[in-house]
């Protein structure tokens, strides 16, 4: 590879809002999306919420000349909604489905049925190994009372771990998607701190688009003020994140978003705004006196985030166990009622009423049993994520004992006291 090596990457990301029978003007928007992608000829187009495989096949055929490589990530009952289109050959593909993804009885939200995941494709471009990830995390339906916060934090940690363990051989790491988190939310900060990914909006040299990089804006006719909640100016929940290994440097020369309306059409491409980034990868000049880098567990901001995430997951575990316990009591009451009904039927006392009550009692037991099993599985998933965080904090404590800053020592001491109290 030449010392003056330089690589330009043009990236496109969009949450397409492609729900069959529910999303407005879906077919027309998919057609215009295909026209835009063909016209712009990006290196990579990463899409979320392409819930219909027919839409993917339509785009694949329409984009086949410009983007000869494409893949649709399948999972869950409805599907992950994730797909990618690439000008470059795809060397490897895999995906990871998140352990926790909402509640099956919250049918009107539907996240549980999607099997939300992170998809990974490995590309070799001009001698560089590029790991590109596309993902979509659980939606936030209420900012004030977010019942899915623990799940989203667990997903963010799982995503960070997946990137950490699969990108060791990559020269360039790229993550695009709808994280459903604001930039300063716990999960978003934890993800960026643990992986070392940079935010294109914060790093770009030339930004053009909606105010403050928002990707859901009131100007978009598909977005209601209820969707924006307490943020009437818009929210930023879609991201282009990136990093490179030592020996290279990366910069975001331009970042552009759509702005809520299409000048060539009466409707926008989606209820989200598209992100279009131009990244440059170059050789970095060798440092004469390189400074030793600290490991991830040695950074104080990360320690704070790990502690906060550990606490949030603990709250989620307590709630999951409460629901499992409640369901266990319901099962016990249901079994007691069934026993009494069986005695009544055997004794031929009010047997007709007993038979009528038998079916709802059995239904109650089965329903409570399903709730018990689900919340026990939820608690196990949250405990797993919390255990991983605990392990990282334990490593940090050992490092502190060998001479880490007093601030970190105090923080980890407080963490240990909290564990004893709990």
C-alpha cells in the first residue's frame, strides 16, 4: 500500500419506514429512493425498516447495475428490516439478533416481533478491510416513562460488544443505523465510549442539513408533534459512526441530511431524514514519541457510564423479577381454583357452573405461565449484560489497585459499597 494512500467512502443511511399496509406512499417512496441511490452512486447504502422482502427485491433489481452486491438480514417473525447495497464485493456477512427486544404482549408496539439485530458485512477496498455494521434498536415510545430503557441499554452494550469482538482485524469500522437514542443518552454514550467510534455529525468539516443534525423533524409531513414529544425542533436518533485502527486516520469531509421535504416530490423519502456522509481514509504519519494508550477500563468517563448502565440494568432486573413473581402467584391461584372446580365437578355440586369456569381458569394459568417464562428470560438476559459490565468494572478495580487515579479508586469503591448494600 502506497504511503500517500487515500480512500474516499460515500455512505448513505436511511430508516425507510416501510411497513406494509400501514406506511403511507410506501411504493412511491421506494421507487424514488431507488432513483436517488442510482443517481448518487454511493459506496454503501445501509437501510433500516425495509420490512417487506418484496421491497428489498424491488430495490435489488432496480439497483443491480450500480450496486451489484446486496443482502437482506432476516430474523424474528416480521424480520429485522435491515438491508445493504454495495458497489464493492461483500467478502463476509453475519448478523446478531439482540437478546432482549421488548415485550410480546405489547402488540401495538411490535418491536418484539421484528427480531431486531445488527448486521455485519466485511468489504475489502483497495487493500483495506472495512467492517460495516447496520442496526436498529428498540424504539422509545415515551421519554418520561420509558419502560424499554433497560432493554435499549442492554442492546447498546450488546452492540458495542459485538463490534468490539468482530472488528479486531478491520482497518476501518463503520456503524450506521437508527439507534433510537439521543446523542447524550446513556446507551449512545456507552456505545461510543466502549468502541471508540466517532460521530460524523460532530466530526464533519462541512455539514448541510436539518438543524442540529436532527433526523426526525417537524417539517416532515409523516412526523407528528406527538412523535417528537418534548422536542418540537426535532430529534437526532440516526447516526453514522466510524473509526480506524492505528496507522490510518479518518475524517468526515461532508455530512448532509434531507430536510423534511423533497423539492422534486410532494412527500419525503421517509418519516426519518437520510444521512449522506463522505469519509476519507489516509495513512497517518508515524509518531516520533508515541504515548501509551490506556485500555478501555482505564478511562474515567467510561467507568462512569459502566456504573450508570449497571445500575439501570439492575432496575430492569428487579422489575422483571417482580413480574415473574406476580405471574407465579397468579399461577398458584389458578391452580387452586382448578382444584376447587375439580372437587365441585366430582361431587356433582353446581357442576354446570364449575365446567363454565374451567376454561377461563385454564386460560389464566397458561397466560400467567407465558408471562412468567418471558420475564424470567428477560431477567436472565439483563443479568448476563450486567455480569459483563461487572467484569469490566472488576478489571478496572484491579487496575486501580496497581496505581490508577484516586478519582477512579473512589468511584469503584462506591460501586463496591452499592453491591454490598444490594
